[in-house]
């Protein structure tokens, strides 16, 4: 059976320092040019600071640092992906993560994606292969909980 457009999911492949994230397109509110965040005292190193986006003060995080990866090489075309939250009462409307390049729109279906590992580590749901691209699927609920908890303490 051949897959149709209706059988596919619109996703974004978000390049980070040492890996790619695979996010549903609806999880990303907007991709914007890099903005220097305002520093926050007593914040962990993964909470880079706060940015103003559409009149809101939102946290900017480094997903790499949160996952324990500290690759600080040249980033290329750095962007910020503003993420829609998934928890209606989680304390945040949005948060942002710094990318190492421009996210790429990709339609994914059962024929185009292969699961490499269902146990990809803490905060990750799966590691997958899409064509020649490897990516991880983050647990957005867990990520949002960590960011919201920290944000409420330091903001």
C-alpha cells in the first residue's frame, strides 16, 4: 500500500550541536533569528536566559546542555525555535531552544522513518533514521516540566 499525503506527518528536523531533534511541525510556533538572551542569576547552564518574543518573556534553553552535551564549536546559522507547550496548566505558554542551524521541514510516514532505538536515554522517546538523517524524538512533556519548574524558581 502506497502512503499518501494524509498518511504523513509534517515534522521539523531541528539541528543541534551533536544531534538532530525531530519535532512535530505543530510543536514549533516560530523559528526566529538568534537573539541575545537576558541573563538570569542562579540559572543552570542550560537555561541561557530570557528572550522577548511577541511581547512575552520566555526562557531560552540549550537542549544540548540540558542533555549533558557541551559542544561549544561554531554554530553556523544559529536560530531560535519557539516551542508551543503541551501541558495546559504547566506554567508556561512557550519556551525557546537555540538551534545550530535552520530547521528543515520534512514529511514523515511509516515508510520513511526507521526506529533505531526505543531507549534513547533520559528525556528522549526514540532515536530514528529518516533517509540519511538520524534524529531523536524528545519527550516534550518531560522537557516542558523541567523548563517550567526551573523557570518558576529563577524568573
